[in-house]
């Protein structure tokens, strides 16, 4: 089980959180490019090995959203970020 540091509550079990996916560039960069670019933005994820920045919600705790960086190979979690 992963232990995740919520910036507001401290370290909690992964089961209290929900990950909603990778942090992407702003929508405005893709919405008017082309239909293909927009579809790729909406439905494709890098799904690569290594460090990714993801959106997480402490849904069974304080309900706050934050970003954290996680190594998808080792599941090591780096510092979270609250400016999401
Ligand atoms: Zn929390």
C-alpha cells in the first residue's frame, strides 16, 4: 500500500485518495488546433515509465485536490503541490 502525503492532513493510506490522471498542458493549447489534437488531448495519456505529475484528491479525508509527482516504475512519491 502506498502512503501519500496530503498537504493538509499529512501522511495517509492510498485507499483514502483518488488519482484522476496525469497533469496535462492547458486545454487552450489544443482545443483549436485540430480535431485529432483535441481528441488526443482528451483521451490519450503518456502512460510511460518514469516520473509523472498527477492530480490526486483526498476524497475520504479533507476533499482537497493537489498534484504530486510519482515514479510509475517504483511508485516512489515526490513532494506534492497545492497550486492545482
Ligand atoms: Zn487531506
